[in-house]
């Protein structure tokens, strides 16, 4: 056995991606979650199956050597496991990082192992590990003595993950169907004592080119197809991309983000074009069926300053670049209101109906009024607001 890995989040990415690679490496895995049903199922089963799917077919593997703890009732056990672990990861959503920080901070304080704990957040957000580290280091969670000695107790690495998890069969239980293709890039600069051993991870000196390429291609393309599909009443991403108008809109948005990636990160135009084509093929695969409303959920986060629309559009606008395709995606995201099961879509509807166009633009996008993109967003917000009042 290589060591112990503690993972926050027993969902499909946690079980089907992160835990799969830990299992392949030889770690004992400890799942941590607050969902009673997931933890109870993991505690009752000694294995589950991960089925990888691509255009060539599928193959399955069995995941074993794991335990599960409900942090809602057993925080002391969680702290003990982390204090003895080699690595702790999470796939819980960026908004939950502040809630998992306290037990990690307490575990770091209690840690007596000679090698620092490796902390890696596996979220669809830029520099999520830095965000988690900020919460961990907060004085509410960590005392000054532990903070002063933190480099000897814990090390932090930002990461970027890319893997599609399609809609799961209703009777799947713990089993996960997942895309064969994956990319998990982790920045090495934070690991002064050496990065942990994890099979399949791409260790890089500078994460920014990888995370922006992924976020501004995979996530921008996925979200654009989802928001257009939702607006047109189309159920799945695969069906959305069969619609000529939506396919054109996705290509327009990705043409713009590609301009940014090529100019900023030195990627060749041919290389980026190949990457874009591969992404379109992946999210169009009917075997990886995903629902537009699921992909579109959490619109407030996806419309925020550093995310998949405003992030690249702001950088392009600063350079005087074209942003028409990205703005069409923004417009459709603004229409993603009051969608069943998604709290952020209800909050979006409230903001759009109770604030002025300028106030809503500032609140939703985080753009300053002086930013060159701001004046392009306000009329779009106003347009959607007016349509909502009809």
C-alpha cells in the first residue's frame, strides 16, 4: 500500500475519478461526506464498479480498499484520518470549501508525521486549492503556532480536472459510468518536499495554461450548449449540439476563447483547433448523455468574474478582441432562471427582477464600471430583464 488518501465528496467525480486513480496507485481511500445515503452505501459495500466509456466501447474496473465517514456526526474521526494521511483531496463544489476547511485545519495541527500533508482541491474553479488554503489558514480555523509551522505540516497544490460524467443509470447505486478520457493536472510549486505519488496525474510547473485551456474550452463549450439547449427546450447536450444554431453558437464562443489561449499561452493555432474539435466530439457523444439543466446549474458561479464566460471575455475585451460569441452565451445563461432543483437559478431570477441592469451586471459579473466589458454586458442584462417583464 502506498499510503492513505482522504477524499471529501462521495459523488460521481469522487468515486469515479479521484478514487479510481488513488485505487490504481495503491492508496487506502477514506471517503468523507455529509450525505447519509452515500456514506451508508459505501460503508455497507466492500466494492463498486467504474465503467469507462468512449466511442470504442466500454471497460469496467472494481474499486476496493476504501472506508467512509460521515463528517456530520463523526468530525473527530475525520480529523484523525487526515492527521495520519498522505494526501487529502476534495470534489465538493467551490462553495463548500469553507465548510471542509475547519476539520482539515484541526488535522494539520494534530499531525505528527514527518512528511507534510498534500492538499489538492479538485474543483471546476481556478486555483481552488488556494481558496481552500485561505479558509484553512483563517484565524478562525488555525492558531498562530500552527500557521507559523504550516510549511512542515502541509503543502498545497492547485489542480485542474477534466472528465465528463454522464447521466447515471437510475439503478446505478455506487457504480459510476464515466468518460474514458481524463486529465488531472497539478502544479508542483507548492510541494517543496516533493509531490505525492498519484498514478495518472500530470504534474506541471505552471498550471495557468492548463486550467485556462480547460475552463475556457471544455466548460465554456459545455455551458454554452447547455444554456442554449435549455432556452430551446432541448433535454440533452448531445441533442443540443445537433441543432445547427447551437452548434454555431458553441463554435463562435470557442473561436474567441481559442484566440485568447493561443495569444496568451503560446499554444499553436493548430494545436488549439485540434483540442477544440476533440472537446466538441466528446460532449457530443450520445454514450456520454448529459442533461442541459444539470450542466447549466449554478449560473451565478458560472457568470462570475473568473469563470467560463466573463473570465475569457474580460481578458479579450481588455485587448480589444471580439467577444460576440461569449456574450451570446452570457445572454442565455441570464435566461437560466427558476430551474427546478437549482437554488442559484432562483437567486438569479431574484437579482434580475429586483435590481437595475447596472446593479445586476456588477453583482453577477464582478466587473468594475470602468472595465471595457462592462458596457457590453449591461444592455444584455437589460434586454433579458425587459423580456422577463412581458
